[in-house]
C-alpha cells in the first residue's frame, strides 16, 4: 500500500429497489429467452414427427400438429413481448444507475471510491439503445405491411375489416417510430446532464488512479482452461448443434426443389435405405435434444457447487492480509453480477411452460385448427402450469436479485483488494464502450480498437 494510487478503488454503489429489480429482470429475461429457444426446438421436432406420421397414431399426430401450430403463434407473441420488456428494463437499469450515482455524489461520496466500471458503463452508455432497436425493427416490419396493405386497398379496394387492419399496421409503425426516436431526442440530454454531475464528483485523475491498480495487476495470472462445468456446457452445445444438423439434412432432402413464393415443398420419395436414413435424422434430433439438456443441467449443477466453494476460498483469502492474489478469471467472475444457476434454470423452464400451457389452453378453448376435444379436458392442468410457470419466473427474478444484492459487499471487498479489468469485445465497427477499457466519465463514449478484437 505504499503507492498512493492504492488508496483509490472501485466501488459498487446501491441503486435502490427499482434498480435491483431492473438488473434482476435483465438476467431473468435472458434466461427466459433461452427457454423460448428450447421451446422452439421442441415445437419443431414435435411438428415434424407429427407431419411425417412417425407416431403411428393418427389422433395423437393431429393433436400434436395442432398444438405445434398454436405454439408457434404463442412463441412469437412471447418473444416480442419479452424483447420489449428486456429493452425497457435495460433502460431502467441505466436510468436507476445514473440517478443512484448522482445521489451518491450529492451525499458526498468519497472521491477515492470511484464507481465500478459496470456502473460507469450504465451511466455513460447511449440511453435506451435496446428500445431504439426494438422501435426501428418493429416500425420497419409494420411499415412494410402497411404500405403493401395501402397499395392493395388503393388498387383493389377492401372491406371495412381490411381497412381497419391496414390502419392498425400504419398506426403501430408510427408508434414504434416515436419510440425509436425517444432515446436520442428525449432521453439522451437528461442522461448526459446526470453524467456531468457524476463526473463533477470523480475527476479524471480519480478514475485513472482506480484503473491504474487494475492495469498493473492485469497480467499477473494467465487465463485458465475451461472448467469441468464449462466442458459439460460445451459438449451439450455441440450435441444440440449436431442434432439440428441431422434434422435439417432430413428436412432438406424431403424437398426436390426449393419452394417458391406461395408454393409448397415438392416432396420426394427415395428408396427404403434412404428413407430409413431420413427417419434417422428425426430420431437423432429427438435423442440428442434431451441428452444435451441433461448435460447442460449437470454442467449448471457442477458450476453451482464450484462457485460456492470458490466464494468460500476467496473469503478466507480476504480475511488473511498476507494471502496472494487469486486467479484473474476467478476474480473477474466473482467481482461482477451474475445469474444464479438456479435462477437460470427456473426462468428458462418458465419460458417453456408458458408457451405450451397457453397454447394447450387456447386449443382446448377452440381457438386452434382442431383437437379442442383432446385438450379441453386439460384446461385446468394448463392453467395450473401457467400459474406455476409465472411463479417460477418470479422466484427466479427475486432470488437472483436477492443473491446479487447480498453479494454487493463481497464484490466491493474483492474490487478494493484485487481489482480486475472488465472483459470487452469489439464488433465490425471496432468500437468499444470506453467504460470497459479505461476512464470514461470525462471522455467520449466509445473508443476505437481493431475490428473483432477482445480483452481475452
């Protein structure tokens, strides 16, 4: 501690109940989207197996086909709603962080306790970026449909229902355009004013002193290899990819020519040996999908136990002033907010449960293409699964939020004792948020690096 720069350190400031909810929701919604992706895989395999008549039961095949068709619509609705919610809570995370740092500065927060890079990133990033992307994408899609609809109405006329539908498309496109413009036009000025107030409390030299310690220790340890849990997850990903390849090959070979606009696939029949190979593609996917899921769950369980043991070891090291610096990746993992493994699994399962329970209920209510007599008897069970899925997501959100809230003091101890540089990666434009590479409160928002370069 002889170097005066060691008196400066990173510090994660409390962001209030709203900020904690926003942060927990961001992580929970990412896991929920993973569940939706898994549900898509199940819908795909179930629909194809039913379409190919591989269940050897016409009634079961029709019921699964009807459920799969309804599930596709439910999945699209959930995906769009989740995307919008994610964009909204991501903005709330930025808003609550910048406001919390302004309040901390107003209360006289120590200039030696510089806000952690993760919080500086939220305070300096362009606000509501996800909302802007969501708005422009939806405006473009609805706008194209609206233009086509207007063209049809002008040249061919239409009923009052068609006019109403086109008006809805045009109105939705206009609303999404306003949403996309809200970030740059309305939210950015207030966000930049808060950033200026934060920068007035922590000077560029304060930030540089806090970063100096992390830069000095960044090369003390090399990156370690993949852990046992990571190996399980990598293998699960590889197996899942192989299953999709086998499925895609079987589906593609069924078509003699690529279907054009408005045409169905021209199905081809092969010899018995080739037909058997094609059916193997469906079976391979049906086997590899649950196998990959099991391996992923095992990997998550191993990771949970390993991280718990690592936290115990780090606490022992913190208690001993003579202990050496732990590994770089180990510190980086525990000094940042993470999604708890149980929250990851719970939120993903809630996504799967909601898609199929809502779809089964709608089919049972006669909203689908048939099979309502099959699913009507399961309406109560479908409602129970809906409630259980909603409770599971809420538990994942609250549990992950509480875990991160309780771990804030531990993260601050780690950053004060052994600061570790945050990880970053650049895209094709070669731009990286400056808060991830160095002092950012008194500098431009982005820094230029090599294309596709990363901190690793």
